[in-house]
C-alpha cells in the first residue's frame, strides 16, 4: 500500500471519529424569579430541563442529528440555586456505544454580586441518535485527547456495569410479598397499617 492510500484510509477512519472537544457545550442561563419554587429557591425541574437541553445539544453535535434521552442517572441537588444566580451547565460526551452516548453534565451556579460559585449538580444522560427512519443510528467513535477524556470514558464503562448489575438486582426484588411478609418488613418503619 503506498503512502497516498494509507493517508486516505487514515482520513476515512478519522471521519468516523470525533474529538470530545468538538461537541463540548456550555449553556448559561440567568435564574429569573419565575423559575423559583414556594421556598424562593430555583425549582429543581428548571435545572433538570436545562440539563436535558444541554445534553441534547452536545449529543446532537457529536452525532450530527436528532437524539432522544434514553436514561438519566441519579441527580443529586448538592446546593440550592438562588434567584439572580447565573447557572452554567457544561456538557461533554464521556462515552459512546454504537448508537448511544453518555453525556456528562456539571452544573455551576454563580452569585453575580459576590462571584461565589457553587457546584450544584453532576449527572450523566444517555442519549440515543435517531436516523431519518426513526430508528437508532450509529454515532461516530470518540477521540480521547486528554487524561480527563480517558478517565471519563473508563468511568462510564464502570458506571454501565454497575447499572446493569443494579437492574439485575432490581429484577430480583419480589413484588408478590404475602401479607405476613409485608408486616415483618414494615416493622420499625414510620408507618401504621390501617386497612
Ligand atoms: C431509547 C430508545 C430509542 C431505545 O430503543 P431500543 O429499541 O431499545 O433500541 P436499542 O435496544 O437498539 O438501544 C439503542 C441504544 O440505546 C441504549 N439504551 C436503550 N435504553 C437505555 C436505557 N434505559 N439506559 C441506557 N441506555 C439505553 C442501548 O444500550 C443501545 O445502546 P448502543 O447502541 O450504544 O449499544 C427507545 O427506548 C425510546 O424511544 N425511548 C423513549 C425515549 C424518549 O421518549 N425520551 C424522551 C423522554 S421524555
């Protein structure tokens, strides 16, 4: 194979791969009063919706097309977000399978008066690329250019394994307890049986 052929082959392979940095996305939004809950803090649903939005943009950039949310990992709200804060959501593709991508999202809120920044959420959204036939379509592979890229890909593999194990464990939870088994299980819990 001559040099020209090798270069062409390399270029073709590279076209099916994209760097993490090519689709990294930051969404910044001012927290206005209409986003607040009864307690005066920003409603968790607003943050979740923004997370879904930034995950979509990041996944759509990587796959060059329409994507849907297949799954959202645990979202812990680590600190409240205040009205007037500037919230930044940073998303990057952490892992790609065949048609799915795991998008890692880090949410930071900043008090514009004091410039104090808080890490409020981190979560992982699984997005699936959808083709014109409305079926999942294969996405480009991922070029890992930094140690962080490599670590995140490896962590995603672990997280996928843990999730698969969790699903197996969950499937083994009985949903046909007898009344007597229920009474035993509920002993010591803060509930009263009042049938
Ligand atoms: C996501 C969806 C397209 C998967 O369709 P499917 O027929 O199960 O397709 P497949 O089995 O080929 O799965 C496609 C990929 O999604 C992944 N996937 C599917 N369900 C998943 C889940 N719950 N969690 C993580 N990944 C999932 C599969 O592992 C597969 O990944 P891979 O191709 O990288 O190996 C389908 O379940 C769907 O349309 N769900 C509704 C999505 C939606 O409406 N989202 C908006 C929520 S408001």
